[in-house]
């Protein structure tokens, strides 16, 4: 068997050692005689798996005690609705009419569209005129002090644009869709009211969504909404109000434990920064490739690049695949290529991509 380097934006590569551990435990977890997939989520064995996963994530991200960690379903797309449902009355019990949103890409655009079902949306920033290739300078942002919350997407997967700062929203809760940047570096969780993330990029397999929510923002959901959309219901039931995605939760736990073993977020951040710098340097040093994103806000995780001659795109993708470099085709809205270099992408994978790019340029320039 030969493993390829998988540059998919999600579902994305998982660490090989995590997959090997899961393989070894597939039929018999810890002497239980059964697979994790077969366990009752309320049984002693699975409860220990769930508890360890949460404890390891808390340690990995230095999550303060006054935050709940929820392991949910529905992806980030469900959170686009759950955030306004839970937060419009969260500040003082009085329902607020509006929330502030920063529109910087396709995922924040979807969040805005969903929020409009529940409240007025005030666009504090809108970078669509730049084709979402930049983010606003921090000094340009003016927030409504009476807003229910401020929502932004720190990293936009499709275009590969990333905020180089955390917006200062004062007393207004800050909400972040961190689906494609969580666990890529150290962040100060205390600066956020809610962090949510689909698992299928840096955390684990698709089907699991992590929500980290400050306790004072729980318990204010619109009572007309379904129980499954109430953070308090999930918090009070330890994320087991319904049957959770047990195997995805288990695999996420293996990833969290691995992060701690590697040395925590500072060690992971160092590697991710180095991988991104290498790849951007290779692009910038070439007249054959280019990156469309403003240099000050390039993503560490998702690196799009355009060939000078788009007629060569198909050949690039075909030859890259023949060299074990997979899933490099760019999003249809951007074109060209996109290399997603999440935590599980080893540095040698980035090195192999750079070597192939340089060879392809020599042959085709």
C-alpha cells in the first residue's frame, strides 16, 4: 500500500498514525471485544472515550472552565442558524433585532444568508468587490454596541483568505466559524463567545461539529425552535441528548491526543507556519504560478495558485496525481489549483508538491 499526499479541502487527510491506531482498535477497543462503532454511547467504555476527548481538547486549546464544549452534528451549516437562535437574547435576556457580520468569502456569505431568517444583519465589512481576496484592516471596523453578537470567518477555505488578527468587539460576543483553522495554531479562547467548527479539516472525519460556547450565552434559545437547536439542551446532556456521531468523536479524540503528544499548539503552529511559508515562497519566486490573495491575509491552511497558462491546468492535475499529489483542483469559483495543507499534511508532502511544481514549470514554461 502506498499513501498519497491528499491536499483536499475537506473531507481532508487524517494523520496516518491516527488511522493506524483506529485500524488496530477496529474490532476490539481496549479489550472490550467490540468496535467503538458498536458501543452504546451511554456505556462505560464509550463514556470514557468521550470524556478523554473533551479533556484533551480543553488542554490542547487551553479552554477556560467557563466554556462548554459540545460535540454535535449538522456541520458548520447548522451553526449558521443555531448561533442567532441561541444568541439573540443572550446578552441580557432582551431579544435584540440585529447582529453584525463580516462578509469575506463564500462561507461567511452562507452564514449571512441564514442569519437573515432570524434577525437583521448589519454588514460591518463586505469584501466581495475584491472577489474575497482580502480582509478589512482592523482600524476600518466599527461595530454596533447594541448588536446581539459579531460573526466572522477567520479563514475562508475557498479563496484562501485569512484574518491576521482577532477583531476586538468589546462587550459584544464574538462568534467565529473556525472550521478550516481550528487547531492550526494557538488562539485565546477567552476572546470569543462562541467558536464552532466542522471536524473534516483539522479535527477528524466528517459528521462531527465542535462548538465551544461561553456559559453565560447558554440558556437563551428561542423557545419556538426545535430542542436540537438549543445549546443548553446539549450542554445539560453532555452532548448526548441524541445519539452522537460516536466514531467521529472517537477519531477526533485520537487527533487531540496526538496534538498533545506532538507538544501542543505551539509546536503544531510552528510546523504549519513553516509549511505555508515554503509553499508561498515557491509561488512568489515563480513567474509561472501566482496567488490571488492579498499578501497580508494569506491563509496558512488553504493555498490557491493560478498557472500563467490555464490551458495547462488539466495536465498539471493529471501529472500531479501520477506523482501521488491528489485533490489539487481549485474551487470552480476561483479556478487553478488549491493545496489545503492542514495539520495532517506532513512537511514532506509540501516539499513534494513544491518539487513537482518546479519540475512542471521547467517542462512547460
